[in-house]
C-alpha cells in the first residue's frame, strides 16, 4: 500500500515538472476574458485601431536595450531604450482591458531599469513591480481604468538620467466605442538631449548632468534625433485625408508648444484626455504629458511640425515634415509651398560683431575637411543656398560655379566676417546681408573647403590657420 502511494506521489511530481500543454483553440471559460498579444510599433507608426467590442486580457512584452545610434549628422549617442529605439514602442489597448506586462532587460544591458506607465493606477505606475536587472524579466498586471493617451518612462534612480537617455514612449487607452475614424495616424514624441559636447560636435557624445540640471539642452528633437520626423522619416499623406497625431513629450524638462505650420487643428484632445478643443493653432504639451490632434489636409505642400518655442525648432532640431500630395486647391491656398522656406536656418549662433570662436575638433587632411564641411553646410547653409548650392534667384547668390569665389580668402571672409551691400555673382546683382557665423576655425575651414570642392568650383584646401588669419579680430 505504501509503495502504491509513493508511486502516485512520484507520478504527480513528474507531471508537475513536465512542459505545459499547448493552449487550445477552445473558447475561454465562462467569465474569462479572451486573450491576445498587443501589437507594438516604432515611431512614427501606430498600431491599428481596436475594433473589438469587448475587453480582453492583453499581453505586452517590452524589451529594454542600450544602443549606440545617430542623434544628429555626425553625432552619436548611447541611448537607453524601450524596444531598441527612441521613443519606445507605441502601445495600444482598450478601456477595461486587463494587461499582463512583461518587462525584459537584455543580458548585455549595463543598468537595471523599470517602467512607470501613466496609464496605470497603482504604486509608481508599475515601477514598484517592474524593477528589472540585466538578464531578467519582470511581470505585473493592471487594469486599464481610464481612456486617454499616456506617457510611460523609466523611473529607476537617477530618474532624470534614465529619461534623458531616451526611456519614454506612449500608451493609448482607447475609450469604449473607439476614437472617431481618421485616414492616417502617426506617433510623434518630443524630447531633449544634453551632451558633453556643443551642438553639432561630432563623435560619440556622453550625457551631461550639468546641462540637464540647468535645463539647457543641446538638442530638442522629434522621435529621438534630428530629422526623426523629417528627411527619410518624413511621412506622406494625400489631399483630402484626415490625419491624427499622437503627440507626446518625454521631456525631461521642457514644455512643448506644439504647432504644425500651415495647418489648424480641427480637434485637440487636451493633455491626451477626453476634453476637446476646436480650431487650435498651437497646443501645450507638458513634460511627461501628451495631446491628440486631428486635422484634414486640404492643399498640397509640406507641413512643418515644430515646437513653437522657435529657436528649439530651427536651431536645436525640433522640426519635422509631413508631405501632402495631390491636386492644387486654389480656393484654399493659391500659392505653392517649397521646402526651402521652412528648412532649418542652421544651428550655429549668428552675430554681426566679431569675437573669437571656439576651437572645435581638429581635422587631419583635406578629405576629412570636405566630409566635415558637408555636415556643417547642411546644418547652417542649406536654408539660403540650397542642397546643390544654387541659391535663391534675386535673393541669395549661388555657390555652385560661382565667379565670386575668386580665391579661398574671399570665401573665408564671407563665412567668418559676413557680407553686406551689393555684390555681383555670375552676372546677377545681389543686395542682402550674410551674418557672421560663429563657427570654430576648424568648422569654418571645413565648410569653405567643401564649397570650393563642390558643384563645379575650382577646388582648394583651407586650413584653420587661414581662418584665424582672415577672421576680423
């Protein structure tokens, strides 16, 4: 009898150690919620709207990783991320859902991390239950009680550093019945980066706690980098479509004055909640907050997304582009938009009087100067002189095939000392002002060398010593 009982116990223990059975396709037990895995997307993409008419048990799996990636042309940064990118993955659930959240910290991470979801009602928004060491996974559950668009972020000490390094994203809790249907939806998140080097200084840049404490960022960007919603990340829509932007602000410090140049928001869900405003030009998005903005595009051209604290847009990177394709609509707008009108004016400080500029990172040879000069040109000169150096007729002279650039010293003086009054270039007269650009000797030498060796110009190699000699003291 004892042997039989022992055998039964052993059989029971072995059964408990066996692999769990494969989930069946049979309906959930009475009263139990159906289960599904959340679809997560990278910015600017948004998961599809939820069409089910009932609550569900939703599994969300989010991996933490630390990755080195581009912050600006020629500038890299070690980002701490939710899902391998900045901002973190967009999460979409429904009011009433029960969420089983899995936070996975990669074994090669150097730091522990957690997550505070502003959509969670509970200690730390989940932070207290999700502290996760490298190589570990934490699991906790919550119920989505309130509809709205919410920020999530890491809340591991020092909290500000984790957020400043890129650990934030958005979670949408759709109301019962869903949001009004639109044609296109996009994910846009503003944030700041504080680097040891100055704006545009090339190479891998570490985080600066001093600048973060002073709330003086080197970069203010959309979707994790300069041109994060522009360049090859600019999105395309068609005339007549309705557009919804899910806008978040990861901070960690600045409030955003979010605005789309050339549009009026038909509806703004204030601070990501259910209260709506109509016909809004700009909307405030607090650090750690959000907004949902809806509008209809009615004329072709390029709509420009900005933080209307405007130096952040044109000098620190908070600028994106939404390209609208389709037939002209002269009843709405009779002119034609051109990208050049809204392109960044350059990150460097412009001034009329002369003073000594910073030294800058040295370049070794002509090839390095040309490569560096192209980056400096794109950051500071494109708005006036164009991608191909053709300028703007009657306004800004061409640099391509320019007979004004008779010597390297002429080009150097224009860059470091500025120009005013009439000049003649390729037979055309121009009467404008070119401000003195506060470039370092290295950057000035690089951009002049790039121009001299581009677009059919005669070539040349300008050294920082030449810049220092020509610069007005």
